[in-house]
């Protein structure tokens, strides 16, 4: 007699919070899947290091302001995730190159089980992380990647997820 399926409450869907329009589609998908599987959402905001400054104190001020802005953005998104998924998300702020920081976060946090990205529809292509998945990022991650196609509406995602 087969064993009953394991509970799905241990799924954590990671969304990279940036300023793109497509991030909203990834967030909607992750929240919907978390709600449907009794999973959770994790949010990461990756801060790229400031350009080299002539004065170190200017660089420190910019870095501090950027981090505070990232934390405020994540707090706003956390309220939305809680409303949509029924659970408060895990929040991460990382500083560095996005691909490197994403790999490090997934390595450092074994509870993260799925990376959710959304493809952009603009002239710049699908986006740097989606493009990176096609150029080897996917093979370096220990988790699956879900890419929400460009142009999917919230209603389309709700029906799908």
C-alpha cells in the first residue's frame, strides 16, 4: 500500500522584488501557489553596489539610503503577500551582483524550494534573470525555476495556479 503524499507546507516560493512591471506577475503567481499548497513566499531585494565614489562617506550614505529604501519596499510587499497568501513572507536584502546573490541566498536558505520569475515583454527582452536562466543560471541552482510568461494577467494567473 503506497504512503500518503507528504504535506506541501514546506514549499517556499522566492520572488525577486525589483522595480519592473513583470515582478507583479511573479508575486501574484507565487502568492497563489503558496495559498494553494499551504506554502510560503520569500521576498528578496538585491541592491547592486553603488558606483565608485570619490569620497567614501558619500558611498556609505548612498548605501545606507538604498538599504533603507529596500527594507521599506519589502515591508510594503510583505503586507500584500500576507493578504494574498495568508502568511507573512520571509524577507531578505542582499547586496551584490543579482545572479551571485540569488545563488548565494538559495544556497544559504535550504527552505527555499522554487524561484518564481516573470518574463518582461519590453524591448529589453525577458529581463536579466530570465535571460541568465537560459545562460546557465538554472543549472547552477538547486531548485526549480518557474517563469511566468510575459503578458499574463492576474486573472490568467489565478486560473492557472
